[in-house]
């Protein structure tokens, strides 16, 4: 289970999150995932996040989380396994 899925499963606060059931887009990047596949997945996640009423709270949560607790995609930003933002040329902020 990704960190995001675990968080959303444990807190009613996250009811209404647009990513429920769509975890495959939000999982942390596997080191074997090609750049173009990752960029496409981030773009799909960003489209989902753009519709989410919790985006601001999600971004704040990820920004304040311990780096290793935010691996994956949060509020449209992809973080590596160390919690560092991953930039791609195709990402949209
Ligand atoms: S902003 Fe994106 S990652 Fe965060 S709860 Fe909403 S859909 Fe999920």
C-alpha cells in the first residue's frame, strides 16, 4: 500500500479525495520506471488532483511530512523514495 493510500484509509478527514481507488497513479516511482512512463503517470495524477477538493490540504500535508513519508505523488507533485521532488519536462505545476 502506498503512503498516500495508507493515509487516506486511516483518516476520515480525507473523505472526498479524488484519488481514492486510483492508487496506481500515485505510487512512488520504481527505479525501473522509464522517464516517459513516469511523466505520463504524473500527468494523469495531476489531472486527478486538479479535480480534488482536498488539493491544498494535501499539498500542505506533504510539504510538512517527514521526507520518507511522502514518497509518491501528492497534490500533483511526484516525490522519490527519499521524499525529494522529481522533476520531469512534462510535469505541470
Ligand atoms: S490532491 Fe491528489 S493526491 Fe492529494 S488527496 Fe487529492 S487526489 Fe489525492
